[in-house]
C-alpha cells in the first residue's frame, strides 16, 4: 500500500485526487488549511490542518509519504507565494527520495510543439471579451503556475517529478461526468477532441493522477490530460 500525501486536498482538484487514492486503498494524507475532518474520514484517510507557509508543518506532511501531490492554487494567502511553497515541497520530496506530482494549469501548454506556451503567446481578443474583466486574474494565476513548471525543468538534482496540465475546460464550473477515460499528451501541447474541445472532468483527472502515482510512467515530464 502506497502512502500518498495530497497538499491542498480539500480543494477542487485535490478533493477528487484524495478520494480516488482512498478508493483504491492507498493510505492518504489530506493536508489543508481547513478544519480537521479526521472524525469523519475513512480508515485509510488522515486529515491534517496544515499551514503550508510553515516549513515544519510542511515537512511533517512530506515525511513518510511515498508520493506527494501538490494541488494548491495561487489564490488568497498563497497569491505570490505558491512558487516558494512548491519549491519547498520539491526540496523536501527530493531529500526524502519520494515522488512529486504537481497539478498545474492549461496555459503552460503549447498550441504547437515548436510554439510558445499559451501564457507567453497571449490571449485572442474573443477570449479576452469572454473573460469580461477577469483576464488579469487569470494571467496572474497562470503565470505563477507556469513559473512552478519552469522551476522544475531547471532543477539540477534527480527529483522525480511530473507536472500535469488539464484541458482548458477544467474546474468546479465544469465538473463533468466521471467516465474513467482520459488521454495523456507527452509533448507539452494541447490535447483536444475531434470537435476541438480541450476538457477533462475532475474525477477523470484524478484517475490520471493516481494512475501515474501508481505506475510512475512519466518521470521528470510535463504532461497534458484531456479527453
């Protein structure tokens, strides 16, 4: 049985990931700033109230975990700080000799293999209009998530990491239905279906994450997950 620590395990992505890991019988540590829910947890799930800005608390989560999954977002108190937090998690995981999976963002992908990342290419006017004033916040979050990927790519140690970019349509506003199906892209480009839609439901994204946690097929790689 594998011990999997999900940092940010009560958020949208983290919640699905923790649930999928528990369903498969793994020992799951759910680290979150929310209230302790251990009284209602399954026998193989431990909820811990953790301040991820506290190095000692963060080290306690990583210790003993075979796989650590960072499912944090650069929002609230983590806006402008998530890069440092994920870097600290990566250092702790590397020192422990365990594995790190990171839930990243769509904008770190490229439309074409030799093209710029979406975050660097800019958004078309139609997309800007559709976002209706939310573009600045989106770019801020996407930039911070992309910086985490670049940090991982620049590491000179032998940290075993995998960075996951979901499809464009991903989140609580488009949860989708669980199908048990997904596709993996390994060249850093956008995955889309025949209609040009790039999407993945929360439950199916979690299946992809835990499949990788179990199999370890994509070390030191940036992969896309979509239908």
